[in-house]
């Protein structure tokens, strides 16, 4: 009998605590308004017209990367060339098959190279070094105005 009374009392206390916690009005602190932005120094005047760039889409650029002979068509060989190069790097015994051991060795080497502090774990900065390398985009060559 005393267990029932103790349980009932505990339920009432928890209910009262819940009402107290969830019934309170939490208010966000009032922050002063941000200061006005500092005046900017006068920059060189803008050119009359913007430099023109070609309107190539991402898919057109991707197509051009695969179209090695630039004949506006991609052959099966052109499409698979990049995959063959990546496969050949992993296929160390050159038998035309990628075994689990070959894949595991390549993956372990990649992990060991990225783990700079040799802790056995990769931090965010170390993991960022495993990102595939991309070719840098060419810089814009703009015409100078004679004005």
C-alpha cells in the first residue's frame, strides 16, 4: 500500500515540476542594434560594360572533358578512358581484376597519408586532404579600357 502512495506522490511531484519548467516564460535577451557600417573608400570607377563570357552550361563543360578528339560526339572509349586510368592505378598486379586486397592496400595508404599526426583518426582538416584534386579554373582575361 505504501508503494502506491509513494508512486502517486512521485507522479504528483513530477507533474508539478513539469508545469513549473514548461509553464515559465523564457525570453530572449534584448540586444542593442548593430553599429552602422563604416563608410567605404572610393574604389576605381566601374567599366561601362561587363566582360563577356561564353554561356556554357555545366553539362556542356562535362561533355567537352570527355570528348577528347573534339568531334562533338563521345565514343565508348572516350567515356571509359578516365575510368581505365583510375582502375589501372589500383590494379597493382595488372591482371585486369581488382581484388579486395588491392583495394584495401590503396585505401590504407590513402588513410595513412591523410593521417598527418599518426593518431589513427582523421580530423576534419586531415579528411579535407583526401578530396579529389581538381584542375584550377583559368583566370578571366579581361580587356583593358583605353579610357
